[in-house]
């Protein structure tokens, strides 16, 4: 048990620097996603397909200084 604890503590200390690192690059405000989708009608057994559009937005959070 002592060896397991020491290995876990060593791994925690080695990885802690990367866990709190933040990239200096700015992220985009929104990401536009284009694609295709298919569906299956359970009552009649027919299939349909068509285009899809999505916008992914990251919420802005206040940073504490």
C-alpha cells in the first residue's frame, strides 16, 4: 500500500503543472458545423436524409483576478 501511495503522489505532482496550464491562444467566438443526417420512419419504414447546420458557442465566464 505504501508503494501505491507514493506512485500516485508522484504522478499527481508530475501532472499538476499541466492541469492548471492555460493556452495563450484565443478561442473562436462560435464554430459553424455543417453535415448530413439520416432518419428512419418507424411507422412506414421509409428513410430520409438531409443537411444539418449547427452553431457551437462557448459561454463567456467572468475571470476572477
